[in-house]
């Protein structure tokens, strides 16, 4: 497997465009605000969506459309999430799908929708419709980077990736784009991720692979502990690699999953590194948990704790904050048995200090990237999560 250029349009049969149509306010630096991604033919499609009870209109409509297991196009805008907009919001999301379908001469049910921005603002549909038409006219087999730009909100850089790998001597590809910098916590968050592959795979297995991949990547990142109304991950598989169809969890399926996991994890880490106000990229490793659920719960508790996150920003090795957070998380643990490492430096053994060199610890936390490992010694379960610090600039981004 190797990384290649081109993002989502590195996949044969995928066209994309990203245009400016005036949805975004001057607050946003990137002015492109509408993306269109089109597959040359209807394709098996899978998706995962926010678990927030206040789902945005595009999520509701996309969840309905994807029930048929196929899609051919994704239309997405930034600058307005069409969330908490009532019946009119649903009509606007449906209209986005209908107009896209009319231009492509396909069924509206083959169009999925994504939106992101400030909640509670009606969609400026005159601008949106003009943007969809503009994007349609600019569709290109190398337009993936434009689409990556068009879905950005507070993101500082576009996030895209593509890989090539072999399945039974057939060259296969997976490409994708993602946006996200704030409201990032389990079950994705203010995140839109659009993926495509030319692998020939049955839809139920595509859905299974995507869900498992999301659980290991986008559901294991946290920036600020807030869950969005709009998070969406979609993958279309057009089969143009002409590999023997994957219809069981065989070696080809596992190899496809490995490539998909590589893509989603790379994109997930890009989100954390671009976190609002972030200056640190921190990997939290939990081992020795009693259950997988406990391991994940412990990691998320640490990643969402303001005390822990501000200690990262302050470059303070205050491990007492870690212990307090773990003890309050509700997991099964012996409060006198935990070991903790900063990178390879053991700072806590059996829940008391090792007498470590404070200067060495400070040097580790001063780095832009470091790892904290916790051994709970309660079992064999483990989890890894990626997070960032919380700085003054995070506050500035959200006032």
C-alpha cells in the first residue's frame, strides 16, 4: 500500500468540484463553500452519522436516501449546517438533492447531502442553488482538492488522502477528504468525511468495514468534548478496479479494511492536529483495562477533561490531574495500582510518583507531539485515542 496524490479524485470514475457561492460570512478565511462529488455510475454506498438527537436536516435526508444502499453523488456546503431549521430545513435539504439529481439526470435518492456551519440559521437557498449549478459546470476528475477546500470552516488547512493497494493483482484505490477542527468528540462530531474507492465490494460488507473503521479512527479523537448535529461519513465503491467481488470476510476483505483503516486514521489525526487553538497533539494509550468499554471510557474521560487539556497547554506534568480524572470516570480500577508514562519516562508506579526527573518530563510535554500511557492493571483490554490541548486560542475561536 502506498499513498498517492489526488485525494478523493485519485479514484477512477470520481469527479469533484469546489466553488464559492457566498454562503460563508467574512468570518471564514476559505471562501469556497460548496462541494460536489460525483461517481460515474450508481455505486454501493455506506455511511455513518451523528448520534446527536438534534440531527440536522441533511443528516435526516441522507439517512433516508442511503437506505437503498446506493448513491452516485454527494453535495455538501460549508458556512451553514441547516441544523435546527425546522420543516423548511428539511425542504431545503431535499431541494439540494433534487437540483443535483436534475443536473446529473439521476434519481434524487442517489444524492446524499452534507452541511456544516453555525447552527440555527436558515439556508440561503438562492446562493446554494447557484452554487450547485456552478459546481456542476466545474466537475473534474482532478477536482478533489477544490472539494476539500470547499467543506472547510474553521479548519486551517484542507485534509485529503489517497492510497493504492493490490487485490488479486488488481490495482485498487481509496481516496477521501474530511473537514473538522472544533466540536470534535466521540461519534464523529462537526465533521464531514467523504470517501470513494474503486474496489468491487458488496454493500453490507462495505457498511461493516466503514463502521469498524470509524470506530477505530473518528470515534477515537476528541478536541473539545462536544458532539455536533451534522457529522457524516460516506463511502462510495464504484467497482471500477474490476477485482473479484468481495462478498465474504476473506483475505481481500481484510486487505481492503487495512487500507480503509489507514485512510480514516490519517484523516482523523489531521483533524486533531488542526484542532481549534491546538498546540499539542497527544496520543493517549490505555492498557490493562477490565473491558474494552472501560478502556475507551478512560481515554475519552482524559481527553475531554479541561484540567488535563489545559495542563498539556501549560506544559505541566501534573499527573495528579490524570489520576483524579481516571478515578472519576466510572471505570473499574484499583486507585492504588496505576502506572503512567510520558513517552518512555515512567512517572507513576502503583499510583505514586517514581521520583522521576521533572526536567525530563518537562522536555517531553514541551514537544508538539507526545504520548501518555496508562496501565490500569485491571485486565487485558486496551484503547488508543488522539487529542490536543486547550489553549487561549480555543476560547477566541468560540466567542
